[in-house]
C-alpha cells in the first residue's frame, strides 16, 4: 500500500489528497 500512497502523494493532488486516500484505504 505504501507504493500507492507514494504515487498519490507525488500526483498533482498534493500531500493533502494523499493523506485522505491513505486514511480511506486504511478504513
């Protein structure tokens, strides 16, 4: 999962969406 979170963080969405995606994935 770390890989996916990293990709999202590097995306144009920024670290905010990365955190949101990570929380959703964990939940």
